[in-house]
């Protein structure tokens, strides 16, 4: 690779447009290894190891040196070294090393994880909040009075300081079926049923649709979990093509399709088809490790270059907050150097696209 | 790459088995940039540019030198130089440079675009017509007397001098559902309803099915738009696997699956599964630019080498008529050189496959 | 490639975890060329040749030298040389050359093909049987007394010496729809209907479901044909994501997803999501030839490295028993050398993953 492009990619300060907090409480090895598996919701089988995955190999390749260990160090040594540090100490190592200027944090996950202040302190970077709509729904269900009014009030209040909203509709029935805005009476009836049932873990389709359409009315980007996730989600019901009718009526609110694997080519098509649709590479880049390069190549097909965003979607081990950045930089460097080497792109264009995807597009979309 | 293979690929005279006319009227910059976006049917957003896509980069890389500009010239300079020429002058530059001996032109698109005589004159090459079935249907609806009779008569007349037929069923409801031949009474009833409604933009399923089955009865190849297109088409309803039942009853008429992205692997499977099914790479190759190589690689998986065809599917800017050829040649050269370098293919075989895909298969199928 | 890794890959003794017998009776050229096409169930068209496919090119590249011919020899010479040997002589050339220590043979295919003793004799290696559930069903239909009892008794008897079971549900309606265990009365009624209809080629959904759930209760791996096959199978109904609900209730019995093309990324996701799900590369590797490398790369995305298995799925020409191994070794060598070269994997890890996929995982799963 030409060194100017490599240097440029190494130096760009990223906006991580979708991330979660790192763990605050110490993990045992089993929890750590499970943290390297995205899809499985059970403890890993005895014969298995979270280290024997692309992500596990990537941790040993890229994270070990930051802990003073050789690249590709054996899992046991990695675990022992990691265990000498607290999760907060690990965060203080890995977050600053990511070269991220802004972390946009989805705060809707439960558990003992870092919030905005910890993320800012550990990294020395700016933070912004992403409000999860299904959490707003639970808050509205727990509020007195009309559900729709409560939802709108809470969403409005929380979004004053937030940079975006997010929906996990993918996990709550998927994208197929009617996603139009429900009418007032249907919302009231569904809310009454849900409140009567306890108001936990929203799966009611009417209320999910209501939330998404309320979010469209805010002047903030709306993020959709798409594709890769754990097995509670029916992966094939999260093909973003199933959002087509919804996108046709979504107006000008930016819609960010997150993760997208294995539908990144479909997501790229949608990013070309709609002025307000964006494609993100988070989660996938981490879990694909050495194959992140192939994934990044596929995201650079139909999606216009002003419509692609960087994120890590890191959650839990602080390694992931760094690794997303390391793998994205390595993958972009390999893919773009190939374009340049074959005369398809100029080096100057390659650098400009790195700037757009790494931070420029996100700065524009999220007004950072 | 070995130079013998590279030279061979550079020299092969192509049959472009699916293309449209170039623009006749001058385009403003907005129209030109929109012409570089396939999927979006709205004007590009103010923050966006058609130049910041794989296709836009490819135009600057490959077309600029033909206008006397350096490779990768900046968009503004490209636009200014392009604006100094009429669209017909541009066609006279780009069409001959494509190295195409035969343009098979789908004449079913409206607008001020080149017809067969202009295409022949600008390129100095042979031309053939592809008759769009949905246009024949509109002509039949506007004719007196029985619809089915009129359709058959017009199709027969037009196909005398045409080389193939084409359907855009993909845009008129997609491939899922019954695609068997409708009975006479159902056709008559549907035609009466459609004529009563004005006979424009055919979406009636019965009449669409009727047209396709009439085309099967001609002794000419039948082309299907598959996959990539604009967002009026439900991309996921154009997965060619949904044609499976239809293909099982399609007999021996050659069926050409056009474009195919992101379903090129499924299309390749069908090309292996049915003696009469073919795979085409048009449109996709242009819009994927530097990634056309990856796409071409995927088309060389299950599809037998005697069942793959070249096309550009160019429409509008004359650059696209050239670029399809340039990107196909570059992509084939890179992919096949890789096969040869790793000892998987001989160089002689690689050259022979280039000849088959570039022209031999089309010459056989379309009797050129 | 570093020579240590290349040497290691060349030397590993494989467990071929899903294969069929080679032909015993001499084939004419037409039959041989059809044997190089998986999907087509008709004789190849006169204009076509089974040699003009990735598999055909791979036969000439990799198998010709074992018959004393140059690499990439012309098809006619290959055919003439091959015709000088009996199928058993060919097996004695190609099977030992595969470097396979254990052949796990699906004996459920009809025809004059090698059984376990011939496979063992020709190769000098160990063999194990895989029992096809739909064959057990036919045997139960032909047995006196209660169908469910007969099925269980036959399955139990046959599985005593077998290493696994297999279902071709993919060919008998596909994966969509209810795959839960049917109740006793429904099974009895369906069996009565099927027996009355002759008890051939099971397509009754209730009995197919019954068979699969009975297999789950054995302490043996259960293999599913997934994806690529002939056109009798509706490819899009064999997307393994459609097995999601079934997998959620499948307990701890190992489920092996065979072939998987073009759904290998979905299969990899499932192998990560479920402790008992495995991914196999057979059939696809042979038919993709020079593109097997790309396919192998895609299988190394989400699937944990302890969940991927080697097979050839060879059937018919003895070349295929060797070629699966040759293409897998070449593809793994290219993909893993790339990971090592870019610093993503260590060479030692690459060797270890080769051992896991080539034999270690299968030895564990099938207790070899």
C-alpha cells in the first residue's frame, strides 16, 4: 500500500455513530468468552471457546500489544494479563487508542455498563446519547395518563439532549408486515392492553409502529438494528428490503441501517435509492475479524460514499471499542489500496472517502 | 497479469446484448448526476453528488481520458469538458471506443433518446431491436378488436425484425405468485378492465402473464429484468428463484436474466439448472465500478461458461455505453488472471471463456 | 504463501463427513458430463458441455495429472484417457490421493454405486455409514404394523452401526412452515394415507417432521441438505434461516448444515447462534472450482472455528472424491495465507484451524 493512504487512514479521528458502554464490573473468563459471541444466548458449549472465532483471533492480534503482549499471544496469557486490570483500567487503555473523537451511545441496554460520563472520562472524547424508542415506550407505559401523550412528552424531553433515536424492531417481530402509522384509537387500545399485561418488553406491533413514526417526526436521525444480532431475532425477518414501504413514506428524516450483515448489499441499494437512508458497518466489522475487509468491500458497492457511516457497536469488553476502529482501518486500507493499485480510484479520492465514512458523513448527519 | 490474456481481453469485439439509447438532448449537471444513480427516483439531495459513487469514480477514471482529460480528473473539470460537447458528439466518442460489434437495443423506454439508426451511426456497428412486452401490451390495448389477437399480431409483426423480447415484470409486481399461462376468458376480462381504465402502465397480473407466455412461443430469447433497478421495483420480489416454477414450464426458449444484482449467485444456479436459462451482467457492472471485479467473480461460480452474456444496459449518458465495456474488460482481466496465476485455469481457457461471454454465447443465442 | 502452512495443509488427513459412492458401472461421455452439473436434471443441451464449468475446468486442472496427463489437458484427451480405465480403477487412483482417513457415506442414494466395502477397499481408509431418514421411512412404510414403531425400530437397528442420520427435507418441500414434532395420531393417519398411496418418495410433511424429530432423539449427529442441489429442490425454500424455530427446539443433538451455497453466511450465523449447529462446505467446493476459495472465505466469517467441517459430497465420478480435497486444500491455503500475510492471524493459528476443520471437529462430533 502507498504509505500516504495508509498514514491517512491511521490518522483519521472517527465518529463512532453507534456504540454502547463498556463493562463496569469484572468479568470471569466464561463471561468474557461469551462476550466474543454475538448470536448465542446460551453459555458456550464446553467444547467451544470464544477465542476460536474471527473476533477472538482479532482480539489476540490487535488488542494484545496494547496490554504489552505479543501479537497473537495465546488465549490463556491474554486472559491472565487482562485479569490483572479492572474493566475501567481496560477502558482507559482501549478507548483512547480507538482514535474516536465522538461516541454516540445507545443507552437503552440494561446492565452494569458505562454511561455517558464514564465513556467521556475513559476516552477523553465527546459523547452523545441515542435514545432507544422501546425504552421510551416502557417509560410511557409506566407513566400516568394517555400513553401517546406520555410517549411524546418523554421522547421530546429526552431528545432535547440526544443526537438520535434507535429502534430494535428487528428483535420485536422483524420488518415484515404493515409498518404504517397506526391511528389514535388503535394506539390507545394497544397501550391499554400492554399496560394491563405489565408494560414490559414491548412486542405489540401497533405500539412499535407508533414509536417509529413518532421518531420520524423529530428532527433527528433514526437508527434501525438490521441483520446480525442474537438468535432472539429472526435474522431473515430483518432483511432491510422489508422496510421498503416504510422508507417510501419516511420523508427526510435520516434513517441509519445498522450492522446489516448479511444484508449489506441490500442496505447499500437502499442507501442509493433513498436520499435519507444510510448504511453503517458496526458490529459486523468486529465479529468478522480478518474477514472485515471482505465485508467493507461489499459495503462499497451501491451505497453512495456520502451515505456510509462508521461504528463499532461495541458493548461489554472494552477491547471492542478499540477493535472496531482497528479492523475498520485495516479493512479500509486493504480495500482502498486495491482500488488505487488497479487504477480504479485515485489516492486522493481514497483519502477523501475515508474522511467521509470515518467522520464527515456522521458530522453532517448528527450535526457534530 | 500475463500480457497475452490482457491483450486478448482488450481486443475482443463484444455483443452488448441489452442496451438502451444515449441521450439526444443536452443534460444539465443535475440530470447528469442523477443519471449516475440507478435506484433513486427523486432528485439527489443537496448534500449528495452522483460523482461520489463507484459509478462516478469510474466515469472519472475511465471516461476522462477519452475526453482528453487526466484519469481521475475532478468532477467540475469533467463536467465542464463534457458540457463543451453535444450528447451526439459524446456518443461519437464513447460508442466506438466500447469495442462493441452489435448493440441489442431495448427500445421500450420513453424519452428523447437514440433509436436504432442513431446507435448504428454513432458507433459504426450493427444494431438489433429488443421488443418490450409491456409496450406491446399498451399498443394492443389501444388497438381495436380482441386484445389477445391484437397483442399477438403486434408482437408477431414487431418480432419479425427484432432479436429478442423483454419483460419488466420485475417492476410490475415482481416474480412471486402464479406465473402460469392465463386462460382465454381471463385475458379477455382483464383486458376489458384495463382498457376501461385507460390502458396505461400495465400492472394487471393476468395480462403480464399472458404477454410472457406469448413471448415464450416466439422463437426468440426472452429477457427478464432481475434485481437492481430503481426503487419502484421491490428488489426482494425480483429474486430470480421466484421464477423457478415458471422456468420449469418455459420449454426451450432462451430466458436471459438481466442485471441480477444482488442475486447473481442465484441466477448462476438457475443458469446451471436449466438448459434455456442465461445470466447477464449488465447495469451491475457499471454501477459497481471498482467492485465490478468482485461481481464478475461471483457470476463465475455456478453458471456454465456457455450461459453467461455481456451487456452494459447503458441508458442516457453515452459514457455508460463505453464504461460497461471498460469495466467488464478490467474485471474479467483481474478475475481470470487470478485463476490463471493460481493454476486453476490455463491461459488458453481464460481467453476462450472471454470469447464465449463477450460474444460467442450471444452470437449463438441471438443468431448474430 | 509461507511453505510451513502450505506443507501443513497438504499433509492433513481429512475426515470427509458427507460423501456418496463412486460409480461402479462405466459411464458414457454424456453421463460423465452431466455428472459435472449438479442442478440440471435433464440431459445437457447439445450446445453445452459439462467441461465448460468451474467443475469441468477443475477436473482438467487437478485430476488430469493423476491420470498421467498435463494440467488443463483438453476435454477430449481427458475423456479418452479416462475411458481406458474402469470406474473401479479410477477410484483406486483418486480415492487414496484425497488424503482422507475416514469417509462418512450417505448410503441412501439409489443406483449402481460403491457401498461401504468398496469405498474402504478403493481408498484403504475407514468408512462409516450415514442413514438417510427418508429411506428409513420407506422401509417403515413397507413394514407390517404400526408405522411409528416400525420407523423407530429400523432407525434404531440401522443407527447401531451408523455414525449419523441425514434428511433431504430440502427436496421434499423445503424448510418453511411448521417443523415441530407431530402427535401420534397425526403420524398414524399420515402413514395410513402414504401406505395406501404406495409408500414411495415421501413428501408428507407430517411424516418428514416425525422422522427428523425421531433422529433428534438418537445420540448421533443429524445432517440437513441445505441449499445447492438439483432443481427438484426449491433453492429459496432451503435457506437455513427457515430452520430457526426448529433449531431453537433441537436440544443438544449436533445438526450439520451441508453444502449451504448460496446461504453459507446464514449457515455461519446459525453455527455461532447455536451450540449444536455445524457448517459444512461439501458439494459447493467441487462445483465452484477456482471460486471455491471465495466460498471458503465466506464460510470463515461468523462460524466459530470449532463448528466448521470438511466434506466433498462426491457422488459418481471418482474424480470428485479427490477434487473436493484438492480444492479445499487450495482454497484454505489461499485464504489463510492471506490472513497471515496481513497480520490478522498467526501461522500457528492457521495450522490449528486447518486441523480443526479438516478433521478435529469431525472426529469430535462423529466420535471417530
